C-alpha cells in the first residue's frame, strides 16, 4: 500500500475556496454567471498552481468518503471546471448564446430520456 499523501496547504487561498466551493453544479454555475471576470480570474489564478497537488491528494479517497474540508476542497476543484471556459475561451462569465442555462434539464445518467 502506498503512503498517504498529505493535504496541500491552501491557507493563502482559503477565501477563494470558501466563496467557490458550492455544493451543486447549479450553485457553481450561478456563482460564475453572477461574478465579474476579475472575480473569476482571481479564483482561477489563485487555485491553478495548487490544483495538481489538490487533485493528487483527493484522488486517494473515494468521492463518497469526502467530508468537511476535503469535501469543500473537492468542490473548489470542480469550480475550476466551471470557470475554465469563461477564463480561456469566452473571456466573459457567460457565453451569449441566448440559452437560459438554468432551464436546461440535468442528466442523471447515460440513458435518462425516454426513447420515442
């Protein structure tokens, strides 16, 4: 069995983690949509150097076993996925497609629709 990986020090980015480590995808989506690019970039560039160590640390646990600070850390890592397109592609919190993202139906599985 391999040696346990220590939790990375995230004390200097704790404020960003607390703001972005929201429970659901929808909550993180709304956070991104209601944030300025300065806020999004601040979170993204604070987390970016820590992300490899965070992922390596979290990968030693089952997702269902995460609690407390580790669960919060995993949600902040997921928030990085939520802001990636805003930072690197769109250069805006929302892509102006005219689609209300909050009205989209959340998939619960691969075949979650009735075949007509």
